[in-house]
C-alpha cells in the first residue's frame, strides 16, 4: 500500500491499534524490503517506530530481518534486501540502511512526566 493512497495508514497507527487491541507490548519481527525500496522502507520503519514510542506505544523491539541478501526461495535469484549486501562474494553495508540502523539503535521511549 503506497503512502498517499486512501487505504494507507501510518505504521505508528497500526502499532498503536494492535497494542490497544491486545493489551500487550509490541515487537516488530520482520522489516525487510527488496531494493530499490529497502533503504527507504527501513528508514520509514525507524521513523515510525520512534513516532509510535512518542505516542506511548510499548514497542519493545524491532528485529531487522532479513539482515543479509539471500537466494530466492523458489528460483535461487539474488534477493538484495538486507542492510548487508553481497556483490561477487564480498559483503558491504548499504549506506541508506546504515543510517536507518543508527536510528533504530537510538530508539527511546519518552521519559514519564513526573
């Protein structure tokens, strides 16, 4: 679902609604998207995760998965999808996803007001 379409809802709202519905802390367990959308998607997940925390959602973890490129399940094609890419047997960190990983590492719930 693309941002700007009628049916689109921000991830922060989906996380909030799930937390309210189930009355439990939230964990995002998969975050992957293939290139060319991988950098933008992981950055979006990081921004929306912080926004959810700012709204009071008890988001306890964001699991970055897949972390590495991998061969396709049904055809063995190269799936460029994780923060760690591969090219001719060499590994590298995708620059756009490096920035998103730093944002994810810095996620913090707001301090309670006393």
